[in-house]
C-alpha cells in the first residue's frame, strides 16, 4: 500500500506541474497574466481528482499483477503435479519398477523404431508356497526384495518392470543373446545369494527362473513375451532356478560368432 501511495503522489505531482504549465501557456498565448487562481485550481483539481484516480488505478494494477503471478504459480504447480501423476501412472507401487502397461508401451515403441535386444522373463520359484506358509505380507516382501535385486543388477542397462504377481520382465536394448544370458544368470545368482528372513525364526531361500528371448531388430512385446514365456516354462520344468533360451537361437549366435 505504501508503494501505491508513493506512486499516486508522484503522479499527482506530475499532474499539478502539467496543469500549471498548460494554464500558463494558454494564458500567455491569450495575452493575459498568470495569477494564483489558475495555480490553486490546478493543484486543487489534481489533488481532489488526480490523486484518488491514481490510487485506484495503481491498486487495480497491483491486484491484476498479483493475480497474474498467482495464476502463473498455480499453472506451474499444476504442471508439476501433472508430471508427477503421469510418472506415477507408469510405476508399480510395490516395487517401484515400471508397471506392465508402461513396459509394454516402451518395448513396442523400441520395436517400431527397429531396436532389437534380449528379453528376460523372471519368475520367483515356489512363490505360492511362500504365501501359503508365511502369509501374503511376507510374499509381498519377497517380491520387493527380488525387485530390488533386479534394479541393482539391471540399473540403467535396460528396462525393468513388474508385469504381474511375482513375475518380472527386463529388456536389454541392442545386446546379443549371449550378453542377455549372462545378465540373466547374474540376476539368478544374485537372487540365490539373498539372505531372506521370513520371520525371526525362519530364513527361506529365494530363487528365480528366467526365460530369455531375443530379436535382432524390431520385435514387439507380444512376440518377445511369447518366446520368453515358453522358455520360462522350460526352466521351471527343468528344475527351476535356471535360465533357458531357445536352443536354435543359441546355436545360431555361436555359428555367427565362429563365422566372424
């Protein structure tokens, strides 16, 4: 308010000076003599009219400026909230990995861009037994523990997601099948080494089986998932806690490496 009064006083002062100058010029051009009356009227009119009008104008300008600032801040807050909501919509709340929908979108986008790579389908072995024996809260902790292990191993090397229940998926862009198998085994061994305590009296083993599929370029989620799911089934059927990939793909990669 103090600033408004100062601005109004300055505007009124300028108005007084301008009014006196106009009066003096008009009287001088008409051949008259300047008296105190025009000066007094210039001052009086400026004070009685100009000052209140200036105050009102500056107050309104201040309110408009403040409203614009508040609106700008509100827009920034809404934009930030939108970004957070958009990001959270892609994240699985329990594991903080990508959720199934976000993972599928990302893989299909990479496929459309022509990128290939290794797809790892990871499933916790004997998870139903953990749930049935120790309860769902322990099962949830087991899922979160394996997810943390996946995040530690994969990091920025690929895209990781929880795609359902105790099942996870990883995509390693532009890597060979052998590189994908090495990462899968690294992940399997890392989970195997976890000291997981279900309760103060029980330490239980955590194990995962991994099915691996691979594409040289442009494969989408559905294609990669179908092959990895088949290989995961083979890993489970072969005794669990192992990594499986299509034998033909492995042979082809070995043959290509020999030919080089």
